[in-house]
C-alpha cells in the first residue's frame, strides 16, 4: 500500500503482547484473546501471537523457560565446545 509504513517486527510483537494482556478479561479463554489480537493486527500464522506471548512471559519471569538470547548463547557455546565455527 502506498504511503503505509510497515511496522517494525519488534514493535508489532510488543504491541501484540500488550494487546493480549489488555483484552484477556474480555474473552472466555487466553487462546480466544490471542486469536482476536492476531486477526486485529493481521498476523496470519495462528501460532505466532501465542509464541510471542509465551516468550514475553519467560523473559519477564512469569513462566519457566530459557529466554531466547540465553538459549542462543548456549547453542553457540555448545558449538564452540565441539569445534563447530559456523552457525
């Protein structure tokens, strides 16, 4: 579309996570809230918004798991230990 600025992926992700938190109470389930936000933002892959929400929960300590940057760091360390230099 002419004149329309595409949203930065990080901004879109943060906006989606914020919106899910805001509309959770308006829906019967968390999944319903996430699918509604995905449709409002034009996110076509059904699992994308739930994945973003889960990653944000892990990053902010609300869920157990390894933050993406920590996971990536472990993978790089393991490759280095095995002597693999390429990613």
